[in-house]
C-alpha cells in the first residue's frame, strides 16, 4: 500500500491542488493508498514514523511537497529498515528532483513512482551542532538531510527565504526559484566572513574569509545552483563546497556563472570542492546552519557525516 504524506500549503497551496490530481488518478487506477495530511511544520516527521509503523519498509511513503517535506519524512523514519520513499515535487526549489533527474511535473513524477519496480538505494546525511537557547542553555541538535546542509551565507539566505513575503508572491506566479536569487543578492553585500579549521576525514584545513560551507548529498542547492556538480547520493560520500574567496566580487561572479556552467566556481581562488565521509568545521564566530533549507540556529562548530545506503527511492 502506498502512504501519501501531503503538505497542502506547499508552494502557496499547490500541494493541495496536486494531491487532488494524484488522488483522482489513484482512484481511477484502483491503487490502494492511505492519506496523511499535515497541518503545521513538524507534522510530516511524526506522520512518517506513524506511516512506517503501520506498514512494512516495502510499503512506499510518498511526500507531496518540497525538499523540506522530504527532509521531514527522512527525519521521522527508522533508517535501519531502508524504507522505500518517493517525492512528488510541490515546492519552490525542488533541488532533490533536479539533482536525481526526476520529473519536476507532479503527474510525471507520480507515473515514475507507480511504474518503478526496482527502487534505487541512496545515501542521506546528518548534521550535528550545538545551538544556544534563549536562556543561555546549550542544546545538541542532530538533523538528517537529503539534499544539502550548510553553514554561513547559504543558511542565511534560507533563513530569510523562509520568512519573506516575496516567496508566496513569486510562488503564485510559478517563479519561486527567483526568491533565492533575490534574497541571495541582497545578503551578498552584508554576509559575515569567518575563520577557523575544517577537518575532512581526519585531515585539517585552515580556513579564512569563509563565506559558507555547503555539504551535499545531491548536486543543487538554493533553487538550482550546482554548488557540488560531482555530488552523488549513490557513492557513500558527501561533497563539500568550501567558499572562502578573499574578495566579495569573486564570490558573486563565481556563483552567478556557475548557474549556467557547473563547476565554474572552482576556478576562483578560495573556492573548491572536496568529497568526504565526515567533516567538522570550527569557526571564530557563530553562523546560521541549515539542513535542506530549514535553519537549525546559529553555532560556531558543526559536524556532518554520510548515512550510506539508508533509503530506497522510487522514480
């Protein structure tokens, strides 16, 4: 039995519209399914656990929503069971679908899911950081990611994208990906630089002028920017994009051009990609941290590790 987890407000109500189309096709084909409809952020994590407990790992759990919805799903699952999952995209960025060359049109994605007889086994990642609470207490947070995680400028963009009114307006015009560019352009002039040490699979790299570190399970981030053009969710590794150019204009030019020429950003001093199984970054100042676009908080130390071959993907 298919178990559908629907975020009805995804992309300004598009999630509900897509579900109605999906439901009509499922009923027409006589496909058995169960529906879990979310009402607020965090519901999908809880419901994913409930859906997994109600069936077997071979009963597909399908998210209808954006990359953040799929993130909530994987954070609610027992990954030791290698659950079968799928995504029908209804988000602003849809970087997961783009990174795996999955259909970005909802009904085409549904066709791919229903027609898939051999799920592909894929990796995920985990981010661990310590965030200070409002009362001064320190809390260790662990959060899985399926697309990417990061600290610095990219997380700051996510922080503002998730609260800006522009996002809803552009989503209604089917231009949601422009939200990332608009916020990114604004923050480009004011983002904080940091210095510290990056440890990659036990090897230390001193870092200065850090703009951001993004850690990838798939290629894209921020609505289609190929920060890690060699990233693959099938190789048991994560791909780091270290962005520490000495000049801000270098940073801007590099990533503006990388949109059309994947890998172009690594031609500039202070910007490079590394593959690893685990990494730790210690900085001199706290910066925002995100997992799949959801901001966890601000911290000065963060670790990342790959969770190899932990999910089975339909489509």
